């Protein structure tokens, strides 16, 4: 925490509803002003986290993101608006947060979080809030926080479900105590593939912001050692006890991880890849442009779409729909003597489908690199993206 700070007359009035609460009080509000919180991501979770922390008077907010605002973000990423489309996310978020509270300082880092810059980015902050959506970055955030002794306020969302907890290895378990190893690449679909209820990150993000404020002012029972799971469809919360793993490779009694590792390879991703596609050397790929040329030719391949029916309704290129979940039972519908191009949204599920078909003896298979999303970007801009 920073050293002694004072509140101006304007700040005293702004935060008066905090100050009159004995659990916060004037000293608590000063702690908030002195605090330095780093938000990893300014998307679904990062939006409500940063907005409420800004409103609460956290003196220095750091924002880490390397993306730009896209129209598909606006269904849930409420820190951005229609006029921000195409703008860098950290700049869009900064404008919104400064409008919410001009008394705070906002530091932006328009960069991807990596093992090379994590220590440098985390160094000047007291608390790190994880608003990421991929395993490589979650493990990176966790390990950097453990090695630097910083609390990690964690949240995750998918479809109608969300989770939140506080990882603080000095007082409880870390992320690796819960998940020592990531799932196989492509096994867990991203929000872009599986969807997410737009309201859900607001609920989980507000929980993260609440825990962050509690960490700063030192009040209440924190979610350390407790995982809170929310089911929006049933409108229920369930709490699970988390235990510190004495054999944890990063926070256990005899840790084997003493420096940050190559997280992209650890999670089965090649550097720069963000959608979890399997890196199989024996799976041939075809680019969207190459596929378009073949489709316009004399002997077009059979194109198979392994997404779900709801996704197919949003956008399709006339391919035969066989979802990955039923590919084994329906592979008899596919010819073995014809070239087949398999695609999904980004390329992960189609790689899994090809692995299944190859095991069954199919040989004339190619994976559409980047999936239908890249096809829409490079070949047919009239196709809707999601």
C-alpha cells in the first residue's frame, strides 16, 4: 500500500456513504485511495470490476489488455459503448472510468500479459484481479502472484455459470491447488464458441470487486479457501471449500516452479494462438481463401460443420452440420473416398473431429484454419460474426 494519504473536500462528499459506515470509515476510504489494483482484462469481467473499483475510490487502477473493441463485446462488456468500436480497449475503458471518477489515477498497459512482462507489470500493484478468459493467462497470473506474494482475485464465466474466489498463497490455496494441470487443448470451449449470458459477468465481476474492496479495507470474511459458484438458470449460489495442496508445484511445501514458464506450450497452445486449437502435426490445414477456390472449382470438397445447431443458425456456409458431440455416431454419413474439409468457429473443435475421423480410418481430411470466423474476415465480409 502507498503511504499516508488525505481526502479532499470533494472526495469526502463523494465517498460519504462509505465513510459513515463503521466497517469502512475515513481510514478505510483512505486505504482505498492509497490502494493500487491491477485488472487483467477489460472485457466481460474487467468491465464491472474496474467500474465499481473506480466508483469506490481505489486510487490507482491498472488496466492490461491488448484487444480492440468489437461489436460482439457490447452484449456484456459494459465499460465500452457503440462509439468505442475499433478503439483500443484500455483507452476506451480509461475514458469511461475517468468519467465515473476523475479523482483516481488510471494506468493503461496496451499489451498481452506474458511471462516476460508479468513481474514488471505486477510489481507496483498490491492486488491483481484476474478477468481473463483463457487457461494460459490464468496460470500465468496465478504463478506470478504466488511468486510475488500478491492476492489474486479470481473469476470465470461460461454460458450461465460463474465462479469466484480469492487466491492468496500466504493464507490459503492458489489456482494450481485447484487445477494443477490445464484440460486438454480444445476440450473446454471458449465463450466465443459456447456463449455467455451477458448479465453473468456483471454478477461475478461485482463479487470480485467486493472481495477486492474487502482486501483493501480489511473487513469481512474473504473468499480465501472458498469457491463460490453461481448458476444463473437456477439462481443459486453454492460454496465449495478449497484446501491448500502441500504438493502444489508453485505454493506447496517443496515447489518445483520458481520462475514463470512458457504458458502457451504448457496449455497446449502455440505462441500467439488464442482459441485452443490442437497442435497436431498430422492434421492438414486449409486457409479460407484456398477453400473458396476449391468450392468454386469443378470438384469441390465436402464441407462439414461441427458446431452446434444454434451457432449454425447464426452463420453458415452451407456445410453439412454434424456437431462434434455426435460425430462418432454419424460418421457413417460421410464418404471415405471424397475430400472433406471440417470447420468450427475457430478451429479447435474441428481439429478434435478430424482426430476422431482419422482414428476411424478417414484419410482425405483438412481443417479450416481459423474456422468460419476467419472465413468471414478473409473471404465473405457479408457473413455475420459472433
